[in-house]
C-alpha cells in the first residue's frame, strides 16, 4: 500500500505512545519528523509546507484531527500542564471511567491492583499532601490477595516511575505524575475519589501540588505557576481578600503536595483506608443491633474490627468519627486535611 498523507498521523501516534507523555515542544518536533518520514517514503504525497508563523495553528489543527480519529476508540489526544513548572504536556488518554484500562496493556492484573492501592493512598493522604512514603506503598503490596513480595513490589514501583505513572522524590515519597493526572484525572480519579479532588482556582484543572490560602475555610487553591502569574497583578486572595506573600513557598500560605506531609501521616492514612474498607464489609455481612445508634456511639462501627487492626483506642476513635459523620463538604474536607 502506498504511503499517504494519513500515515503522518500513524507515525506520530506511534511516537507518542512509545513516550507516554510529551511536552508541546517535543510534540511539534515529532509531528515535523513524522511529516518528513512520510515525505521521504513518498515524495509525491501531498504535504504542503508550513510557514513558521503558521506552525502553532497548524499543530492545533493536527491535534484536533488526531483526537477525532481516536474518538471512536474512546481515546483522546489531551493537553494539560505540568503542575510544578506549568509546561504544556500531551498524552493519549483513555476516556473510559470503569477501569484503569490504559495500564492493562503493559501490566498484569496483580500489578494493576497494586497501582490502584498506591493511588488510593496518594489520594487519601491527609493535609492535602497527595503523596505516600515508600514504606506505606510497600505495605499495600503485602495487603493484597494474592500478595506481592517485597522485591516484586520494589521492581513494580520502579517500573511505575520509569514508565511515567508515578513520581518519586528525593525523600522517597511517591506522587502522581503528569501522565497519571492527564490519563486518569477526568475518568478514574474524579469518579473514584470525588471528595478528595481539588481544583485550581485559576485554571480549574485537577491539582495535587501547589498552595492553599491560609485563611480558615477559604477554598482557594492554586498551582504554583498559576499563583505566580496571579500574584504579578494582585496581592490578595481572590476569595477572602487576605493579603498574600510574594512567593508561593512563603508562609503563611499552606503547601499542597509532598511539602504538606507529616511524619505520622502514612501510618494514620493506611489505618483510615483499611478501617473504611472493613466497615463496608461488616455493614454488608452484619446488621448493627437495633439499640445501637451510630450518631450517639462513635466507637460502635469500628469495635467489630479494631481488635484485629488496631491496638490504640485513640486511633479507633479518630477513624470512627470519620466513618460515623455525614459526608463533609469540599471546604470542610480540605480544611480538616490541613490540620
């Protein structure tokens, strides 16, 4: 079959898939190289030259054609920004909400389950730290059925980082990468963790790193690049009006992401997630006595499982209060995390 203009899209898609996520700068380079490769195979193919001043518009048109071609497969060529530096990034995204099906092509079911558990710990992290320590991530592997060995978990976590699904900091903490947020944010993360999702006040995109206004109950959250641009023209919070410092790392602004993590967070978070799962199982199998009122007895729901999972009564009380209370609003939830 002779090479045609449509082969530019095929070559480009292959280049993107092999990299996972790319910057706009690299995407444009790959697009140009794809055009050159097709032209080299068939000099007669109709590929008009693109002037430099029209390059941005031409690339936008090309990206839209890519998304249209992928639409019937429930895929999309999606653009987002790196939360740390604001660089525009692109990835081919699965729009399905039922499973993390994008991972299925390169990982086993056990490894996908492990990834889900690590993502859960990241999303449930207190104080909006959206990160998990290496120790806590490894514990998730041993809690699985079937479980993974320590060496298997280490290799799998390293693979998640190498393939761009997770990031690992110098402190040894794991967090969601730009690729994970792009590919899982709209579908899996928002549908699975609706109460934990926070959005940037400026760009309205999902965020796991940035700053929060220090005023109690103020809901303003911003990515660091968004804060920097906003702060050039305004000196106060757009919601509560409190004065802000010049730099995003200056106090009293509250950090979002790894900088918000505390030493005791990982142990508390893992217990809280396990308690929630255990309670749901117990609710299905055993109805509470008619005389028991959850709202009046905070320790009631957890007494069934606390003998197996916890040794400290204070930890039980904290978790039970979370389980017995009504679902908090987004403002209440984000405020409670930061304390």
